[in-house]
């Protein structure tokens, strides 16, 4: 069984909010794409990305 987790953390710099995205996978999971952006500064873009990723 292959396990991949997407970790999303909200961060704030002064008055700006952004979301950091990281992917964690078991050692036996082969590399896969497409490459993920590591930061989102718009909640709608993040939501759209996650909802499209699950298809």
C-alpha cells in the first residue's frame, strides 16, 4: 500500500496570510508529478488546487 500525505500550514508575515504545502510519502512511493507549488497566497487558489488534485 502506498501512502502520500499533503500537509498544509497557514502562516502569516506581517498582515499577509499564506499557506505552505508539503508532500510526505512513504519511502516505497515512486517519485510523481506534477511539481507542487510550495506557497499559496490566495485561499481560493489553494482550495481549487486541492480539489483538482484528488480527481
